[in-house]
């Protein structure tokens, strides 16, 4: 037998190896193997089996990694599609479907010593009083880890060994699974009564899940799932659940998952990394992790330790965990059979991978649903333009939840024109009088406030008023941000740090009156504590969360009412449900509004709507203050009115005129190198080669080359070429062919990003 093996090296080819007789029973498609390559031993994955090969003198597979095939044939097929569509090496795509913890050569299981009670012997041995007490604890639990027993019984290992010598207990090493939520006590919950809109949405989803897999089989679309074609191809098993914040989308997900379990199938729930709070995980574990139909819920995200990730993944592969909740990479969880995929907050940028393979988890989820006959539900209060447009094209089915659950009112949003608050000679105030008064009222009434500013640090720039010097990063084309607690200037791109100077660093100036301009969350926190000295104020951003459990601890304190004002960046904007929050203040709403990106308005609208949605989830009506210097921008005004359709119609008109997504697709080609002249020369060469490669595609628009908005990052100069087309699969094939043969200088690299979400 011959095995075709894809190695963990981006060589864009498969290699044939002989399967030794003693390994024939262990090897199948998806098996991880170690093989010789020249003088090296490398790891790879078996992608096909054959009886003969075109090559003579084949080498043999050295050994099999793991007792079970790790990549299922269905996931293998999905990885191949990712490689083709996102224009990356098949090896890179295949590598991405397995977590690093699972790909390792050595098994990552943890073994611990367990003490197990044995049946009492015919003649009971004499025991000291302390030994009897310890034995009683062991018999009560029947089996427990040795370390836990020593702690519970306040005894020593020698005492346990004596019990073993008497034949009363057995001590043996066993695999001990690392459960990140083992110490959590989660109370079980039951299904809630749905309102009319929720029930209607659930009925549509369940009807699709009940439909036989072959019921709608027509020609399948090879394009990305978000491609808008004029053809009549539909995927009625993909739903967009558009519900306002607090409308009960999660309850619809939970009851749809219940249906999948009834059918003997599993479910995958994708949540943006930033929204994957303990609160979110608890809702799923509380519903399915206990009771008569107890189902193991596995969690996959970057905050888990390597060991925890290894054990959670194997629970899924072994079929013990039927529900998976996780961030982007959980889309590859080996749930089989798969009945439902939920993509919550489907508009989130964090679903897009930043390095190769640059896949979008939402689109991969839809493609996986098509391949495996699973129903896909995309949920959001502020859907992406692409998804909402696909509903209007008939490609997805739109389900709407127009009102909050339990008849709660949407918060009142007040836009404050900060141009009116400018103080002569004193600069820009952080808080308008209206917001300051509203915070004071909430503190007095023992209600809670969330303040949002999507910029960490203390000040955004250090500047000399005499000579104009600005402290910039030596590696990137950005100014350094001042962090006051440790008196450092930091770059938020490459993490460069240096001590903040006491005088202007310019040797010709040395002015001691150097100034800091702009503001970040640290400065807002300091100002808040001066204005409200008796309030309990906590800042939550990546600088403040230094320990693993800080996030959980702060949110726990906020839920328990131990915090009056929670100030933070976008990590507090999504997925949080706190009924006592009656005020949300957005410090500067238009921070991201004027960036050189056609999606800037869409992102601002989404962020404002999501942050505003944290208010008024309890019995008291919520209030939101939006401070802005461009208060009449459509994104801000539509967010004020909770008017998604109005924003969508206006934004869509501009996109259509310029032929931007959702009316076309984008491939962004970025060249980078440390020598800018070489990068520019390479970009011009690439443009000429691209013109030849796409000569037959009449709808392709080629723009550039041009410097990237962030010209220099991490010491590399960056120039870009943008391609727009309505037929991305065809363009991807041509780009793949071109990148294989393109000759570039050794110190210049090319990255191809299909459907980019960030143009910087």
C-alpha cells in the first residue's frame, strides 16, 4: 500500500511513501505520520491511499502519531478548499485545522497518581485511628487524585502507602484531563419561553435541520459563500438572525442546539475571541452540562493552556463532547456528525485570520455547512454588509428579532457635540457636562456605568511645542503611546518600549516643557478618580489584565455590584449582560471614523450599536451618551436611532457607485521588505505580471502599487496592490499560479489576502 503524505513544509506537493506491513492496520486518510525527507525526519498527514505510485524506490513511513486519525476526511476536504480559495499552500491550510497542542509528536496527556478503594479483604487488618479516617474518605469517593486526598485528609503519602501495603487501596498513574472549568460551580438552567419573533425564527431553523440532506441538492457554488452571483443557486440552510441587542438570539441558538442533539448530531458555536467571556461559556454549560441529557461542552480559545487545549480537542475527536464553543479556529472542530453551526456576532473582524492561511471563519463555516449538510446560523445586531446583502439576493434566509426580549426598551441614545464643549486655552475636555452629570446620578442611585474608549495608554503622542519633535517608533511609521504607570513610551504595533524622557530628546532643543497630547484609557481612569473620589472605578484593557484570571475576576466583581464604573476598550463592548448597567458613555465616538478604509463608517456604526446595547438590560431604562466631533455623520446618527436599515441603504449606495464589496470581491497583495527601493521595484514588477495573468478577466480592476496606509511596520516597508473582481475563485487560481513562478528578491516577501477586512 502507498500513502500520499502532505508534509508540514510549504512545498505545494504530496509525497508517496510505502506503508510498512506492521503499520497497515493503523494508517488511514487523516493519520498523522513521521516520514523521512532527505536526511531529516518530518511530520505530515496522509491525504490519500493508493495501490501504486509513479515513483520507484519509495521510502517507508517511520511511525504513526497518535492512536486515532486526527484529520477527518470531511475536514481534509475543507482544508483543500481553503488552500484553493485563499491562495495558500495546501500544507499551510492543512496545518491550520489542527491546534499546535495536537500536532505535537509526543502525546500531550497528563498523568497523575490516583488512589482507588479496593474490596475489603476477608480478614480485616488492624488500622490506627488516623488510617481509618483516611480510608473512610477514600471509600466515600471510591477514587480520587493522590494530591487532593492528601489535602482533604491532611495526611502524608506514607500513610496512603501503608494502606496500599495492607491491600485496602491501589495507587496507580492514570490520565488526568485538564478541564479549564473544573472548579466552576455552574447551576443548570432550562429552556425559556420564546416570544413570537423568537419562536418563528427557531421554527425556520428547525425546519431546515429536519430537511433530508439531499432535499435541496442542486449545483453547488464553488465560490466563497459570501459571493453574490446573479445565478439562482440558493443555500436555504444558511440563516442570518438579525436581532437588536438584548433580543434573545442566544436562547434561539440554545434551543436549536437542543434540536441537533435530539437528532444525534453535534453543534459548533463560534464566538469572537473578545466576546468569549466566562459569562458566555457558562450559559452553554448551564443548559447542556447537567441534567438527564447531560452533554459535554468543549471550549476552544487562546486563553486555554496548551494542555487544556489538547484535552478539550480530544474530547471532541473521541465523540465525548457534542457541543463546541470557541473562537475562530473552532470552525475546524472534528464534530461528527455535525448538525448545526452558529456564528455569533458574524460581522466581527476577529473571525479573519491575519497570517496564512488568511481564512474568514464565517465563510469557512458556511462552506463546511454546505459540505456536511449542516444548518448554519449567522447572528448579529449589526450584520456585515455582505451578509445582509446576501439575504436580499436570496442567498441566505433573513430572520428578524426587532424587539428586546421581555419587552425591555432600547436605550435612549443622546449624541453630544464635543465642538460645543471646547474650552478656550484648556484643550478638549474628556467628559461633557451632560455625561459627567449622568455618571454622578448613577453612582448616587447605586446603578452601574460602562465607559468606552477604544484607545489604551495614557496619551497618544509626546510632542515638543518649541521644535515640533514627536516621539516616533524606530521600527514603525507611528507615534509612540505614553503609558504613565511605568513611565514608558510604547509602540502598539511592534511592542517597542523606551523610557519617557524628561526633556525634548532633540539635541538642538532639550526643552523641559515637553507635552503629551491625546488620551487613552489610563488618562480617563485618572480623571474619573479625581472627579468621583469615592466611586469604585476599574479599568479593563489589555494593559490592566496581566494575569490569566483577571478578566473573569473583574467581570465577576462587576456582576456582584462591587464596581460602580467599568472603563475599557472594545473587550467590554460585546457579549456582556449586566441588568444593573443603566448608563453607557462613549468618550470619543469618531476615533475610527476617518481612517483610509471604505469600511470605516460600517465599523463605527457597528461598534456604537454594540456598546450602546450594554445599557438598559434590566428593569430600569438605559441611557447612552455618545460624545463626537462629527455628530452628524450617518454612522453616528443611524446608531442613535437604532436604524440599521437606514444605514445599510445609504452605505450600499456608495459602495455600488465605487464597485466595492458587497458588489465585488477584493484581493490585497502586500509586498514587504527592509529596503524600500527594492519593495517599490518588486511592486512594479508584480503589477506587470498581474496584468498578464488577469488579461482574460474583463471585470478585474487593478489599483496600485501604492504605499500601505501603515507604510512601515516592525522594520518592514509595505506597498500594496488591490484587485477587485466578481469572480474570486477564478482570480485565486491565477494568483496561485503566479505566486508559484514569481521571482522576487530574497529579502522581499509577498502576502496575498483574499477578502481582507483590514486594508492597513
